[in-house]
């Protein structure tokens, strides 16, 4: 009795009481590949993402849906620059700023937006003006990110451009939320329709998007991501305005409790680090 699967064969031969099963090498190779792929996906789901720089691709600005948890982020004196081109959520005069390097097509960035970032907006740290939030672009798309050795998120660059065009009309965060809510539809036509949905001047928006007027901001953010040690998304840097330095980084779609522990440590004048979303205060 034989069963054919594509070009491979699963053959079952019966010889009296003893049974032997014979597989062609091609079938074994396919089975092994399938098992490896399944284990890889399970690892992603458990760890919140992967840094492709660790599995054969180049480093540069980052090439995974989230940094691999085995790679510790930078811990102190991280170089970060904040200026008027950055969209700010919360009190601009807050002493602490969480800077997120993100990609609108990254599923782990969406998880962070729906999880830790959403919870942060409901926290006392946010409501009392102690901590604010800044968004910077790290699209894992070789259309605008020269650090990518291969394409990963083909709509990420144009989505980043579109968000900056919305920002020019004062509605970055509204557009940000719409993009993450519609992550499966980020083609140019959809990007333009979202502008209409949130009440933007579509003529100005479409012209901005078509001309590529926002690429300079994206290029600058990509360089900052590299300088800050970002090699995947989402990547967060916690900046202390009093000391004027980045105190440390948090990699991946970590829960809000990770961030709140860090905020508490800074408030108490203590040092901290985060590995695999687990904060250490000392």
C-alpha cells in the first residue's frame, strides 16, 4: 500500500508479523523542514519575536519582528535625540520619555500598541504627566531601510510615510491607531482611505504621500535606531530628561508591568535593566 504526497512517497510494506516503514530521503527532508519551521514559530510566539540578525542576515537597522530575547539590549548611556519632528503622546514636559522604534506592519508592534502602550495611557504615570511617549520609525522594509538584506514588511515604509503625512496635519496618533487596527491592509489605496476616515485634508495628504516628502524623517529615525542599539521591533529606549541620557532599553512586546517597574526604579533613584521582559532593579 502506498500513499503519494507530491514528489515523495510514504511506503508501508508488510512482511508477515514484522513491519518496516521506508521513507525516501526527499520525504525525510520535507518532514524535518516542517518540524523545524513549527518549532521556530512556537519560539516566536513564546518570546515575542525574533532578530533575524542572529540567523544569517545582516545587522544594520534591524530585521526581525522583535529582537531575540537572548540578545541583551543596551543598558546605560544610550544615544537618543528628541526634537520637534517626533510625535509626542502625553505631557511634553514629562521628566521621563519612552521612545519606541516601531514598524506599522510588525505584528509584535501591534501587540505592544494594544497591550503595554494602551495600558500606559491609563496609568497614573501618564495621567499625572510624569512619563510621556514618543514614536520613531524603524520599518523592516528594504524599500527605505538599507540595513535590510531581504524584504520583510513590504508596506512598512509607505505606512511610515503616511503616518508622517498625517502628523503634518496634527493627527499622527489617530492615524497610528487606525494603521495598527488595519494591519492587514496597508497598501497605498488603503492608506489614503484611512486619511479620509479620520478627517484629514485628503488632497494635501495624497500629495505628501505620492511625493515621498516624509522619507527624510524616516531615514533619520533609522540612523537613531542603529545608534541606540535597536536591531528589531518593537524597541524601546527610556530617556531621562533630568540626566539627559537614555537610561536603558526594553526589547520586544513586553507587558506594561515591565515598564511600570522601570518607572518606579527611576522614581526611587535606582538603576535597572531588562532582559527577556524581566526587569532587574539594583
